[in-house]
């Protein structure tokens, strides 16, 4: 997703003077690591990036990475275009609830696109609650292993494992 955001920022002015929030990891060190990965995309390019510990300006777009332990800090911003939450099904229940309450208002106040991404964790987790909710406001995109069969996953290996079970 960070490559997509970088491309979107650099290829048009659509995200000028907007914000992108990324929520992942439990500590600020991990949030900073992700910000550094984004910076590393531009090491060989003559682009000057303004950067602080967990934030980065790319062109005219502010990118802020939040650790999940500081989810309350995401409230109160304006002009947010994207909120991306990685591995949202693995967050603690209290953080999942707090997250939904913190990010939901962004849809209305700044027409923000909210992307919740995760591999499944528990049968009663956030992803399944969203999946089973017929009135969910989220578009559900399911990509199982067959989507990348023979590209990421080896068909022969999977068939071998399936015959053993």
C-alpha cells in the first residue's frame, strides 16, 4: 500500500494538501520503520523529503504512521484522504473497537477512504464481524491463496499438502 500511496501522490495533484494515515504495529519504533521504508523508495531520486520520527511529507501530502497503542491520537485531523490499517484483525478487542470509533467520522468529514486489511485471525474478530454484517459500510474484497496461485504460492506444494490431510 505504501508504494501505491507514493505513486498516487507523485502522479497527480489529487492528494496535494491532504493527509494519509497508516495504522500498524504496536510501538512507535515499528511505525518509524514503515516510514523509513517509504523514504527508502526515494533514495536514488532527487526528491527532498521532509521527515520527522513517524511522519513524512511527500510532495505536498502529509503521511503519518500511528502505532496501534496510540490510536486515540488519530482523532481530530482534517483533509484526510486515506486511512490504511494493516493486520486489523490482530488488534486487541478494545483497540479494534476504539479504532472503528476513531476512524469512522473521517468518512463523513473528509470523504476519506478507509482500508482495513488483514489475514484472518479469530472467528469473532473484526474482519469476520465486518464480513457477516449485511449493513456494513465497507466494501469486502476477499483474496484467498488461489488469487496468486503459481505466482506466490506453488501449486504442486499446495496439492501435496492437501493430499496429506
